[in-house]
C-alpha cells in the first residue's frame, strides 16, 4: 500500500476508531470528560482536514484521476465477493473534505453549545459515527460498501433526532424519519443486488457497472428512490422538518451540510447509469423540480427558523437534483459544496436568527422585504389562498402518505392480529402476565410500579 | 469415516442431562450452579468437537464406540457449541426467580435434548430428541396457552409419523439400518407421505404460516428465557438441512419453490403483524418469526450464498434474540410487570447500558451494518435473488418493517419521557453485563470480521448444496 493510499484509509477510519474507543470506554463505565471529547474531536478532524488537503494536492501534482485502495474482499462465498475498496477521486474528495471540515467545525461549536448537557458524550460519540458513515459513503468504491455507510448515517441521524429522550416529540419524529429511511434504503439494497445480478459486480472503483436500456432504468429508478429518501425529495420530504427536533449542531451538519446531500452524491456517482436511461434521468429532473417548488412554497409559510431553513435547503437540493438529471457534473458539485457551507452556517446561527434579522432590518432602515415578495401580488387572491393552504399542510404529502400507506398498513396489521387471536379465550390468557412468584423483592418493585404507569 | 478421539458429542449431551437430574433433586439455591456446570461442560465438549471437525478439514467424524448414535460434522458442530453457550449465558444472567430447581432442570433437559438432535446420526434418535426437547413446553413446567401445546404436539406427532413411514419403506427396500441418516440419503424412502409429514413437523416447529401463532403465545404467556432458548434451537431448519434436503432430493426440488414462498409470506406476515402490535414480548416473538422464516428461504434457495447466509443467520437470530429477550426479561423483573408499547416509558434514564445492549442486538437482528446480521442478510438476499428473484427483492422489505417495529419498541421502552420518583433500579449488574457484553462483542466483532464465522459455515453449506452420489443417482433414475 502506498503512502497516499494509507492516508486515505486513515482519514476514513479515524472517526470510526474514535467512536469505537469512546463507546467501549463508556460501556466499561468510564464517562469521558467534556474536555477530552472536544480535544480528541478537534485533533482528529483537524488532522483529517490537513490529510484530505494533502490528498487533493498529491492527486493534482501527480496527475492522478483517482486513488484506489483495494483492501481485498470483506467476505467471499462461492462466486460472491463483498469488495472492500476505497475510492478517492475528483468527485469524492470534495465531499470528503466537506465532511471533515464541517464535522470539525460542528465539534468545536458544540463544545460550547452542548456544554453540561447530560447527553454531551452521546452527542460526540454519535458525531464520530456519523462522520465515519459519511466518509464510507463518499469513499466507497462499491455499492455494497456504500450501503454500509448509508445505513450508519441514517441510524446516527435517527439517534440524534431523538437526542432529547425525555420528550415524546423528538422520539416520534425519529421514528417517522426511521420509517422513511428504511423504506427508501430498500431501493439502494435492491439496486446493488440488481447490479450483482445483471453486471456481476457492484464495484465502481474501476468504472461503473455497464447497464443499458431497461436494466439501467430499473437500477436508476431504484437508486433515485433511495436518493430521494435520504435527501428528503418529493414525496418523502415530510421527514425533514420533523428532523429539526434534534440539537441545532446536528441539524446543521445533517440537514444543512452532509446527510441531505448524500442522495445527490449517490446520483452523481451513478450518472453513467442515468446517462443510459432517459426515463431515470427525466424522473430525477421531475422530482428535483417538484421538490424545489414545494420547498419554496412551503418554506414561505413556516413559522420557525429551523423549519424554514430546512425547506430552503430542500429547494436547493431539488435544484441540485435537476442539475444532475440534466447530466451536469461540476455545477452540482460546486452547488452542493457552496450550499452545504452556507446552510450549515445558517443553521448554527438559527438560535440567533431574530437578533440577526433585527440588525439587518435596522441597518436597511426598515426596508427589508421577503425574497420574491413582489411575485405574490402577480397572483390572484384565490390562487394565493390555495397556495397558502397547500403550504400550511406542507404540500399535503404527509397526509397522503398517512392515508395511502401508513393507515392501510396499520389496519392490515390490526386485522391480522385479530385473526391470530381467534381461538383464544375472551379472557385472553395470551396477554395474561406470568403467574407472580412472590419474592422478597416483589413488594419493593411493586411499590415502585405505583409511580411508573406501564 | 474418521473418528473423534473421545465421544465428545455424547459427553456434551450427557453432562447437561446429568446436571438436569442433579438440579431436579437439589435445592433452588444450588440450581444455578448445576446449570452452569452442565452447560459449561457441554460447551467445552462442543468446542473440542468443533476443533476436531475443522482439524479434519470439515469431514464427518463418528464417535469411537459401537453404538454410533451420534456424529459430528461442520453442520452440527457449530450448533452444538452455540447452543451450549447460549444456555450458559441465559443461566448466568437469568434473574433469581427464573432459576428455581425445576426451571433449571427443565432448561438443562432442553439443552441435552437439543444437542442430541443436533448430534444424531440416526432418525430414531433425532425424533426422540425432538420430542424430548418439546416435552417441557407440552407437559410442564414451561406450559402456557393451548396453542403452543397444540403446535408442538402436532410437530411431534408428524415426526413420529414420518419416522414410521420412512422406517417401513426402508425395510421394504432392504435397508440394513432403516433409521440411519446416511442410508436415507437420496433414497426418498416413504416418498411424498414421509416428505409431507416432515414438512408439517418443520412448519409447526418453526412457526411457519399458518402454524405461527403458538410462538407468540408461548413467548408471552410462558417463561420467556426458556422459550427463547427453545426457539433458538432452530431444530426445524436443522431437520430440513439434515434430513429433508439430503433424504428427499426429488420431492424437495419440486416443493422448494412453494416452501420458499411460504417462508417469504411468513416473513412478511410477521413483519406486518408486528407493526401494530403493542405487547413487547409479542413484538419480539414476531420479529424472531419473521427473521427465522428468512432462514428457511435461504436454505431453500439451493445456492451456496443463500445456504451460507441462512446458516450464519441462524447464529445471528439465536444470539441477537437471546440478547433482546434477556434485556426485556431483566427489565420486566426490575419494573415488576410485562411491558406494552402503548406509552413512552423512558427507562433508558435508569438502565442506559441495558438500552445500549438492546439496540446492538436489535440492529444485528435486522441486519444493520457493523453487525454480523448485515453480512448474513447480504448473503441471504443475494442467494435468494439468484434462485427466486421475487423473494430476494421482498426480503429487504420484511427486514425494513422489522427494523421499524424494533425501533418503535425500543423508543417506547427506553425513550420519550422523564420519570420521577423511581429509586433503587439498577442498571445491568455485573453477571448480566458480562453475558450481554459478550453477546454485543460477538455480534460486532463478527460483523466487522465475518470471515471467521463464514469459514465455520462454509463446509456445511457446501455439503448441503453439493448433490450426494445417491442424490445424483436418484435424479438419474427419475429421468
């Protein structure tokens, strides 16, 4: 392995190693002090940022198109191989750099923001797991490995949304997000298997698996399903405002910076497949357009700062999807990097947004108008009211999902449950607790149960 | 056939049987010690068996004595060790009220009988062990509602019927030893009738639709830890791998598409059922059902990847569900009653480590990365996609729904509210922490480096997938 390859490997593995170390220490009963966590985080991401810059420079200086790190097969069974290969090319390096820089900044910002929070250590441990997952996504040389990172990012996102565990709201939102993630992840898993099945590989380290015609359309649409779920595109955009329940720094890095752009990265990576399928490419454009319109309209009716920022981010990511659908490469990359940086800053400033707004308002002499306000007057009142109702219900998407998918599924589940209970006595001995075995401890626990209503 | 240097399989069965007898006549106070002695003795013998099987290059090893009732090969050697260790773990972490003399003796009896079924080289022994392992759940002390008794009773009757039909047909065909599994290979003794009876036994024991409801009932109304141990024996899948696939190649070939569809239906049915279920034990039972059905789908895929995935998934399901049921039981004991997911309970505040163990085991069960479940599901889906594309594409859907149900249960149990006025509830105490840590470390370490576990199952998968000479001959005869 060359030095360059080793550096790429180290950059990817570093946050994973930190996560593993702190998790094991915690399980063993050692709670790391705040200072240790923040210093380790700052060191890891600072060194990683320098290393990533060095990688970019060495690629440029050496005229390299890509750094490929073949690590063999993770496991092999018969003809099936799970290739462990990392890829640092001109597409992945900007994303890797963005991840280490933003994760480092968020780590530094959170040292103050999360100070003395009971979940301080949990936040940092999850931040490292997230960074590891994101690095795996952006440096994976095969769809199999990309799935691993994809799932880790989703999982971390859900745990951070439910960070404030003592309120039901964040936990319910986390569950909703988890449902969307898992449903859409099926697309990526199925796409990887379709590639194995049709092209006998899911590795793209030495070029994307060659698919044409209907095969490319199937693979492209499956990837689009997954990308739309991760990037909160229509019709899955309802989860993004719910995800704002987490701490502001995590909202910033996930939904302003990295996670929300992971879907766009996936489509950029899969552009050779999209290029073979006009249907899939058109679907990407249409979904991006619908999301951009929805984000713009709904964002204008949001009452809180983080939700309106979330919809603003959605609108931009929608535009990025359109750019990808048109077959462009560098414009979406530049758009993503610029957008991620600006949006992360805006999210971090969100708690002070009113203060900032008042300052700007005062500086402009009280003449700050909402962007696009002049367009409102061009529409008839009836249309404006209709649009307002649409915006207030966030495009009716959640309602449609609830009525079209969730409620029927729950009804079927309840019906099957009733079927399963046929034949049980009405007394329902199946839900009867175990016969009590009186012990000295039972009276003590029973008295505690008086306070806990389960 | 090569031999083991000592009858380790018989010893692995005999030690827990003796310990069961000792526990039955001993006091409640000593029963945990008897249980630990029995299960650890079995684990040591199983470990040596596994070592010798691998030293012999995955060959089948007989025991060095005349009876030749038991054998060791790559398929059963891993199961012998895994099951002994799981029993040992459960006996260590079980709350005191779950380790009375009667319960410990019955648990050890289930261990001895299950190991006998794994090690059996003889259909008569296998059937006897099958029935013996189910007896504590049919006659006591682990009895619950009527459905577990009926389901298990039917499976016992079916295997006895199959035994009779096979023995009769084998004797008519002039077989020297009509019960020997080696002699059954590829001969289709008993034809469709025997095959159908064996399938009924498997469907009832594994809880495949429509015989699935007893597992939910047993998990909820019975003692949950012995029940978890019983389900995790996966004797249904083992019977399929040991007897049905090698013994009835022609019937199996014809019936596998139907069985695969039935397994897939069960996986999705249980996953959908779990979505709106509110009782914690039932949710976990449904998840076990769903994931166990995936094992059958993998075994029936007739591909190397699918079979290896299924055999590894057996390990994942066994270890992960042991962790999940154990955490649930420990929580029930701490808080004094059964849980439902109707309200947020916020218990992570009091038991953070138990919450983490629950998450790790849950993630492994639903195949999220960083755990062995990811690897096994990857192989399972890939293998089934090769043979039955509709199943390969639908299995991720079932797994996704399972993941959602599991996260819902986790969040309801451990998150969502801030409780006050609860004092004296301890997080995992050391003996619980050791066992749960071992489970978590195994799941994660094997997930990061799955090659070692795959190597343990590769020979078994190859043996299952490769047609035996008798199988090839029977296919040639049929043509």
